[in-house]
C-alpha cells in the first residue's frame, strides 16, 4: 500500500529514535521529507505525457499549467490525437523552467489551434504533504526516502546545535557524523535506483541475411 505522510513520519521518527517528537517536530520532519523527495525525484522522476493547445502564433509555449515539472524530454508538434503515430513531428526545443517556457527551435512555428504533446519528468508526491492526495513513488523505495529524510533532519539539527554554546561539542560531532554517514547511504541507494530506472541497455540485433533469413 502506498505510504502516507503520517506513516512516513513514523518511520523517520523510529530511525531518529524520537517517536514522541521531543527533538524533531513534525514541521522539521516535513521539511526533511521535502528535501529527500526532491533528491529522489531527481534520481527517479515520474514520467508523464500531457497535451497543450497553442493559442497564438509563437515559438514560445507556456508550460505553467504543467504541475511538478522537472524537465521536458520530448515535444511532438503539431500532434493529432486521432492519428497519434503518423507522422511523429518531433521538434527541437529549449526549456526554461524558471520562466515556464518551452521554445521551439525548428523551422516550424506553432500555430493557433495546434496541439503539442509533451513528454516530461515530474516530482514525486507523498499523500498528505503539501496538499498532495496521492503517493507516487514505489512502495519498495519508501525506506530509502525515510533514510534520506532522517539524514537531512539530523544534519539540520546538528547545525542548530553547533550554534549553541552550552551544548557539548561531542554531541554535535556525533550527530554530524551520523547525518553525514546516513546521507551517504541515501545517495548511494539513489544512485542504484537511478541506474535501475534506466532499464537494460539496448543492444540492436544484427540484420537478417537476405537469402536464408538467419542472423548474419
């Protein structure tokens, strides 16, 4: 079953040995979850396809209506949903995320009424976090996310303690070391997840021999 924000907090509190929230508040944990979720999404983003209808003749396509977008991977333009595979008009483009603009570089200038089919990578969501109503990451990756969030929470706490003169320096150093080690494990797991997400390498098959239809 997909995890929820409440369930994920419980797992992080267990890792941090703070099930009563005496040290880390739920606000602290939620911010740590956001940081871990963004790192996870960069390694293994959601893959989505959407369409946008062009309203003006311009090379600039406004993408502000696409939520949680990380990057655009491909654009088909113009796109005909009644005959989606013929032809496939892939267009070269540049994407400026901060401006919510995809700029078409090809000779074709988008026309009013054109439909652009956009393939994009998106952030993952956790049910209950920042008004999200669903959890999109696989169940088997929840432990990795909890580990990362715990590491970020510990790192933030260590920084806060380092600024307090009355705190034993050894306590701060131990927490800093634990946070660093935990985040190293988190990023190592993200690296593995990213590799697996790419799937097996594609090796093209050799051509058939024209005489006997066997592999050459």
